[in-house]
C-alpha cells in the first residue's frame, strides 16, 4: 500500500510543481525534472516487457529476448525502489514547496541526484536495447 501512495504522489508532483513560482531552479527541482523525464517512459517499458515475453524460447535469439526483458524489469524495479527511498527521505513540503533542507538532507539530495541520473541511464539503455532487438 505504501508503494502505491508513493507512486501516486510522484505522478502528481509534476502538476504541483508547475504552479511553483520560483525563478531559480533548485537542486530538488533538478532531481524532480530528471524523474519527470523518465517516469512517462515506464508505460512504454512495460509494453516492451510484454512484447519480449511472447518471444522468449530456448533459442539463442529467445535468450536475448529474455535478457532484454530482465533488463527492463530491473529498470522498472529500480524506479520503484528509487521513488520509495526518495519519498522516505523527503517530505512533500521539501519536494513540492521548496522547504529548506537540513545539512543532512542537502547531502542526501546530492546522493539522490546521482542515483536518479544513473536510473535515467539504466532506463534509457534498457529501452534502447529492447527496441533494437525488436526492430523498432
């Protein structure tokens, strides 16, 4: 249930942040921009998993489909895990309203920025690999 709440909150974050009237982009905004860039790809990622699943067999090509599918599933899990961890570290006022962060949370935000950049790369790479294999 908690993961559902976190996922729903992340889906709502972009529209909430659009109403924010700040001229500067904060580190929190930068992290969330990366999240907002990759989150819409999750539906496409799931669709690719379904396409690959139907092609898995014991042939060498079938094993390639399976490996690509597992990469996509790992990317999906990584996104869900990142959102859960991020939601556990920061509250909605910090994420949505620019509430000042403690020095500890500033450090955590730097860590989260690195994590979300790696996550973006993982998601984009797994999608590209699957699309290439499927001839898209």
